[in-house]
C-alpha cells in the first residue's frame, strides 16, 4: 500500500509537470504566431533595370535583418533576364507583373509604350497584390516609378521613395523644378565650366549636372518622370526619401532642402562586405585568374550595364591599357591585343572583383552603385579620358610612390567611414531602424534570437 501510494503521487506529479510544460510550449507557439502576425510587411517596387534592382535588393536585405518581411515586386522581364539571382526565403518573397516585354528586351522605338504599360499594368498588379494579402504596412519604390505613390495613397498605405543616386543629384532635380531652371539651364552643353550656385550646395559647374538635364540628353522620356516624382512627394503629408548614401559622404546635400527630409540609409551593399567576409566564389574563371596575380596589381575596367561606348572611346581605353602594361580585368568585348595582356569577360560579380586582394585600381563610368561599392571596399577609381591620360592616371594609382600611397590612404579612409555608417549603431543603420520603427514595431532582439 505504501509503495502504491508513492507511485500514485509521483504519477500525479509527473502529469502536472507534463501539463504545465505543454501549456508553456503552447503559449510560446502562440506568442511566435502573434509576433509573425505583427511582423512588418514591406513591398519594394523597383524599376526593371540592373542598376535599380541591385541597390533595391540590398535594401531588402537590410530590412530583413531588422525583422521585416519583404515582397520584392518588379517585371517578369527583369526575372527572365536573370537580374535577380537570389531565391525566396521565409522573409523574402517575389511578385511580378508584365509590362508587355517579358523577354526583357525593349526596342528603343517602343520606349514610350513600355513606360505607359509599366504604369498601367504595374498599378493594377500592385493594387491586386496589396488587396489580396494582409499585414502589408509600407511600399518602398525606386526612382522613375511615381505612380507607385499614387497606388499607396489610394490604398491608405505609407510609401517611401528609395533614391538610388547621390543626394546631391536629388537636390539638383528638386531645384530645377522649383525655381532654378534658368540658373541650371537647359543649354549648358556649350558652357561646361559655367558656375552654378544652388542653396545649401557647394559651387557646381554645368559639367557636374546630371546628363538628363543637358540639351544633348537622348532620353527625353526620363526627365518628365523626375518631375512627376517630385509632384508625387508634394502630395504626401509626411514625404519620405531614403537615399543610398551616408552622412559623412554628403552632409551638405542631405540637409540642403528645407521642405524635404533626405534620410541616408546607405551604402546599400551586401552585408558580407561590411562584415569583412570574402563574397567570392573561387570556382569562377575570373576569380582564378585574379588569384594568379600579385596584390594590388590588377586594373578593373567596367562601365556599367547600360553604357555603350563609341569606337573612339574604346580605342583610347585600349591604348591606355596596353601602354600601361599592367594586367587588367575588363567587362567589355574588345581587341585580341587586349586579351593577351588581360582578361575580358561579358559579366562578372563586381563586388567579388572589387574585394579581391589583387585589385589595384578601378576604371569606372562612376555610376553611383559602382562608386559606393568602391568606397566600401577601398578601391581607388579613375575616369574615362584619352589614352595617354588613362595611362598616366593608372600608373599614378598602381605604381609605387607617394601619390599612390596618398590615394590609397584616402580610399581606406572612405572605406572605414562607409562601413561604419552601415554597420549596427552606425548613422545609416540607425536611420533605417527609425524608419522601420515608425512604420510598425519591430523587435530586433527577438529577430536575432
């Protein structure tokens, strides 16, 4: 009897413990479900071009690290062109719509038609996406898509513009459409050194202006989109402009406008770079080739995914590279003489190349994505000029000497400032977290756990 009583008591005790354990785990599961339901849901809408998709996707990755779920929204053509190379995850989903060019190829004569279909089809598809799902809290969109703000307003959702160019470029467009068109001028091609004074900005010359503002601009459809973008922001009671830059790089430009608050959230580059990790895949041919070169010896040449160089420009670049006598990696198709001294590829991962220890110099078109990636990785840059000048500048950067060391010290300084801004507790990290917190509560600590 005594032992039976003890066993019965133990059984009751164990049953009680089991009940409490199940109650506790059920409560935890419920809390997790509630947290997921409260998780911020953002939609990122991006123009279907590689130079827009890259920073927008990195912005999505930065949001995800703050516990946000992101739906990445762009055209079918962009996906079919392989512009997005990452698979969906628990925190990242993809949605697409057709702009009528699902192969991703848009003839120049069809440019206006594509813009019209982009707006018409995109507005409908975005509305359907938002209406058909729950918990969507904010829409972030890249430049050239002002209609996205209209959709967000109709659905009573906050929206924010992700400006993927420098803050100063935004300021210039703003001033152009707000009383300074005559100062900036539309016939500035003939006066490249003409001085321009704009409030809150350093003195500029006409050659500093965005090419879309020049009379020689061949893309007449683009400029009205910037005007429409500014008009869309004026309709907002609390307009938000998130800029792919950082405070130390553009302190004046970020504060130049009185009526708009420009918030730095850059540099929008992969976190592997910021964490000092090697992003490269050693199996790629160009990485193997770079591995065979000595440290800081290779010149990397790339002019973006859209720029088409004239034959004369190509010849000047070729002459400068050949005369320099240094190994180079070039994202172009060129002459056989170049291939004997360097490596020419149709495409490569720019981040992988710029982070490689053999890189000594980057000759670039100075697109903003390339500029920021170079800053973060501390790679000196050069511009496109005549062959002799190319050779002189490349030797200045690559060959040993005082000037070379001064240039590299400056590159290292900006690398540290850019990395510091984007890392946790940096200015851009704090700005992004404040933006997310304003849209909806996100518990960063819970996300990390």
